[in-house]
């Protein structure tokens, strides 16, 4: 093991109870001689939190904090991202926007405990190290950050399991079942094992946990309605729900109907491609419903410009640049666009598909009289001739000049 030169008295570790963070506790004590305080953020991973305190203490931590940040995650991170329509290469950013509030909670506990440093279990190959550390730079710029995967000589999950077994660290995985998973109330991601070969079809029967494959979904469609206020979903089937409960319910409904499964080879921030499978049933439903409502409520120029902004926002969230002036400015723009995104969307879920079954809004810009094929007072078909002549003028001029040049 690489021995660190610096000594720390107290380190707060972002702890999940998984393989990496479990072995980090003894590693920190052996290499830094410090007290280790573990912090697990409750981001909706449910049973993964069971027995975590006992496990952390047994592994050598002096105590475990569980920070329930579910509401903050939804209201301050998920809703702004949903309202923006932000994606990254099709991915709905489930791990990405969960990291800043986890790091924020970690820093708050470090301040409370008077810790010298914080520590995370993100690898030196991944995106999460950047997301954790950019948040630290923004919120506590002078705190030390320890990233064991960038220091130790453990090279693989197998070696990590060896290290754990040598120190009696209890593990819930084996060498043959060790998918790398990240779960929160928004999604579940899967990486590793056969997914490391993109030539192979993922084994959904073994892989999926939030739902079923489309083939296993019911043979009849499921209809739901969602109510939005200023771009934020507030009710499901007429029942008002807070964000956490709403997403939970939609995950169950969407999962049962095989929606929100994404098989993706993505470009990581650090430059390599990686292959993963994401389950985001509730998120996929919310994104589709929000898009349908915006199609009624946003004018053409705003909608088209917002698509450009959404892509940039997706990059910022993916890259961990949440606490930046640009992300805040984009969110301010998005909030302005959402002032009229209020209404109700009905969806049909069927074997992995999410289709519109109707939408209404008090702010709709869809006017049946204007859009109708029946000639009405608001639209004179003859007006189109002059419009086309002006709109097509550059095309006509170029064609005429090209023809003259060819004649010469």
C-alpha cells in the first residue's frame, strides 16, 4: 500500500457500504492514522441503507451519519434538470445530479465535526471524482480531499475483494455477481461484468431491478395523468404528491410496464467510452410528459432555443459543474420559460413505450381555428403566396444567377 506523508486527525468518508467504501475505512486508518467518520446520504436507495451503521462501525468507523437528502435532491437538483429537459447522450443524469447534494451533505458534516479532510470512493477513471471534488471546490474550497483509488495499488474489483477478505470486512457481493450499481430514487445504473463487452446483449432477466423488460410487461396498456405547475409535476392521477412520493410511484408503474430502460455506450468526462444500462422508469415518464406539455405552452423560438440550452445544461450536470455561474444562469432562463408550463398530460404506457394520450393547458398556444384545415377568419390562404416569395427569394436569385453563368 502507498503510504501517505500527511497526517489527518479526522476524515469524513462518503460511505455507501459497497465494496470500495467498505475497504476505504481500514485503508484510511492504516495509511493516514486518522479517525474515520462515515456518512451515508439517503437518496432513496431504500434497503441498501439497512444495517449500514453496524457495518460501518464493524469496519472501523467511529460513527455513521445518515443524511436524508431526498427532498433536497428532488426539489433543488432533479426538478431544475427536468424543467431544462437536460440529457447527456440520451442519459437522464441520475448519478450526475445526485453527487453534488451528497458532497454538500458531506461537507456540512465535515464542518460540524471539525474534520481535516473528506474522502470519496470514486475511481480515477470515472466521472464521480470530478462531481464530488468540484462541489467541494465551490462550497469549501480549502478542505483536503482524499481519493484512495488515485493513491492505492489496488487495480481491480477482485483485488479489492481480496483486501476486504484479508481484513474481515463484510461484503454483500461475490466475484461473480459484482455489477457496479448506483441507485437512488430517480434511477438505477448497472456497469461491469458482461456489460464491459458492448458486443453482448445485456441479460435483462438478471440485470433489471426497478422493473421488467418490455417482453415481460402486461399485454394491455396502462393510462396515467400527470399535472404540472410551472414545469414541476405535482399530481399523479389527480392525487397531489410530493416529489419523492411521486417519483416512487412512477418508478413502480413505469417499471411494471417496461419503460425507461436505456442501453448506452457513453463518453465519460475523462475521455473514455463506457457501457452501462440505466433504469429510469419514472424519469422517462416525467421527461416525456414535460415535453408534451411544453409543445403546447412554448412558442417556437423559445422552444428551439431551449433545445440548445438543454444540451449545454446536460453537459454541465454530467460534468459535475452544478455550482457554476453558467448552470445558475441557465436555470434562471429555464425558470422564465416554465412560467406557463402548467397543465395536465395523459400518457399511455405499453411494453416499453410512452405515448401521448392527450394534453391540456390553460396557457396553450394551440388554436384549433388557426390550425384547422377549414378556412377561418384568422388565416387567409392567399397570404402564403407573398410569404413564400420573400422566404424563397435567396433560393430563386441564386438559381437564376447560376443559370445565367452556365449559359455564358
